[in-house]
């Protein structure tokens, strides 16, 4: 089960925020971001076709959160490594996570891809639209995964839970009301269940019918 410390959760949330645009902008060719799974000392970047949700259609690249000098990796570097991997053939692996192929990334030998024009434009627009603030939003969104054509699993840092809560939500319906209620809903312990199929959370909450 994932039980990240405060610094780890903060870094995972930062990487997740940075990568969100690539759910709509291709990473490479026809490959898009389909999820960011928060693991211990790593993020698992999930890639696939624009509408892929089935595990056999996806691949998870496990990128460590620190480099060989034990310095935190940056979100642009995670993007560059992922783009290199998404541009090539799928490496062989016997490892899986949530039924997806899991590729451990050796960042000491992997060459990061160059920034694209879209990357530069997004960086400019993102900085102007979402300037850095000292206090990050709470609860921190440390990851997500598309689970259906109109559903997602959100990984949220909840201090009282001692780790991450996975909240399953629908993308259709009263999103404004759900977003307003989400912080209190995921804190209600009576909603917490254990999901043994997902190693990225300590509890799961089903809000798909809320």
C-alpha cells in the first residue's frame, strides 16, 4: 500500500499537475497520458491511445522521484523521459501493476526527448494562468487514472488516512457539486474500503453514484 511522506506526496502532486495537459496533447504520435499512479519513491506514468482505458491497452512507466545524486527529478524531465519511451517500441517486461505492463525506467541511461513547441506554449500559458502559490491546493491530487469513458480514479493525500485515498468519480453529472464536496466526502471513514487490486492507495472511496 502506498504511504508517501509529505515531501513525496508534494512532489507527486507537482508532477501530476504539470502532466495534466498531456491527456489532451499527445506525448508522441497517437500516445496520450492516461494516468499518473503514485508509488513509493516513484511515479508510474500511464500511457495509451486517446480513449484507452482497458489494462491491455495501457503501459505504466515507473520513473524514480530522485536522480543518481539523490536530487528530486523535475516534472519536465519526467515528461521528456516518458516521451522518449512512448516514441519507441515497448520494452519487454514480465512485471505488471493493475494488469498493465510495468516498465521500470533507468533514468541514468535514458536520453530525455527535446521539448516540443507545444511544451513551450503550454509552459508559457500555464505559468500565466496558474502562477505558483506557496500553499498548494488541498487535498493534494497525487495521481489519477482513467477507468472508463466517463469515469476516473483520483489519488488524494489525506493526512488522517495515513496515505492516499483513491476516489472513483463519474465525469458526467454534477461535477461542480462533487468538487465542492470532495474534501469532506473522502474524509468520511465510513466510506473507506480496502482495494487489494490497487497498490497505490491505503483506502478507496466510491463516489460514482454520489
